[in-house]
C-alpha cells in the first residue's frame, strides 16, 4: 500500500528532527579523493545509471534513501491494520479470501523494502526501533479509521490508486535495489486497486443504504488521500535534491494533479460524488482544478495527533513483542544449523 511523498524527516512527535553527529574535517588527500568519487557519482546519475550497494555514494544520498525506503516499509506494515481488522467481518468467503491475500501482500512489501534498506548498511532492528519508538514516520493515511466495509473498497480504489501513481516512477529510482523491489510492488498494488474498485461497483449496484455507505466512505477518505502525495512543492525543500539524485522522479503537485485527473472519470462511472465543490475541468490547463487541502490536519497526523496514531503504533508494538518467540526460534535454528555445518567441516 503506501504512500505519501516521503519528504517528511524522521523525528519525535514534536516534529523536531533527530540530532546529527558532526563529521571531522577532511585532509587535502581525502578531500581530493572525495571530490573524485563525487564527480563519478554525479556522472552516473546524469547518465541515468543505477547505483548499487557496493558503489560509492554520498552520505546524504545514503541517508535519504534509508529514510525514504524505511518509511515506505513502515507504511506497508502499519498499512496492514486498517483493512486487516475487516478480515473476520468480510461479507462473503470470496471477499475474505481477497482481503486476506491483499493484507499478506502488504506485509510482503514491507519485508522486501526492509531488505532493500538493509543493503545501505542499516540494520532492520534499528529501523524497527525507530518505528516503535515513534521517531520514524509512516504514511499519514493509515491513521484514519475504517468504519464500514465500504472503507475497504475505497482504500483499494483511492489509497492504492494514489500509491500506484506515486510508486510507478520509483521503478526508475536511481538506487537499484529499491527500483527492482518497486516493480513487484506496483504489479501487486495494481491488482489491489482493481479489486477495490470492483468491490465498490458491486456495492453501488446494491441497496440505497449500501450506496450511501460508499458515498460516506468517499467523503471521508478523499481529502486525506490527496494529502498523501505530500506537501506542495513550494513547501517540500527535500524534493529538489531527491529529483536531482533520481530518487524522486515526479514532484508532489504533479503526482497529485495526475491522480485527480485520473480519478474523476472513475468516480463518474462508479456513480459517486467527489466531495469538492471546487472540483471542475479547466479548459485552458486541460486539467482539473480542485479545492484547498487542510495541511494543518495533515501535519497534525504526521506528527502523531491523528485519529488513530496511538492505536496503530500500540498495535504494531504489541504484534512485534508477541512475535519475539518466533524470531528467537528462528535464530536458535540458524545457530544450530551453523554449528552442525562447522562440525561437519572439521
């Protein structure tokens, strides 16, 4: 699932970034070597070549990737919760099987995104500690409640639809492991989006109460979904550098506009009204105009004060603690296997 533009720095819930260590000054030889490596790196970026884990990269590039990929992974893992609590209440065996498979997909996305981040030299335990302590961020969209079954379909249609819009450019990310992971993620998210839309089509052919339920869910999710793409470009100071490095390919505002333009005709077919009185086609721009997003709500949610922030994090921490015995057993088995191999090799 996922994702807002990950221009949001990690830090505590006050919004303050974590303290940074001060590097020692470089001597002349080190500085010359650093300049040479930087020039080679820039040339590869300009040639649209992939950077691989064994390649030299600027520390700022590495840190940006660790932050973005780990936030992405956190979002996939936390994103299992809003829909996961509907698995036992799905209206049919078919819908339950689809939802179960989807939630499992999200967990898998998180695992291989953590693996991609580990290639940058950051331990998974360190990333998880950042999430569980509240220092690391994840997508704000997962801090909203799923009140009805229609919410599950709307998440598939709008949230996953926004995720696909944001993630397809990441398949061309300059960092190889991240780009390759995103190819599989996007294929699976595309299926998630289609099944969500199909579920809503079925509900819109039902009773008036079902149609009202779908409209209510659209009303509640539309604006948080638009905020998923991140702050306006003018308020995203990290975006320019991310695009220079080829980590980010399309700006927040461009992605948001593409999503609105793609979603309006889908809503028309579905038979729902998008809750924006200012939403209209602009003939001069050949794009849709839309209303103002409540960025105060967005930042409040990002900084830990959304409707479900505390619940989501507490549930995640409890699941991690409850699963400690599985990790201990796996490590014990691996150690036993290693000891046997050493004994046989002796």
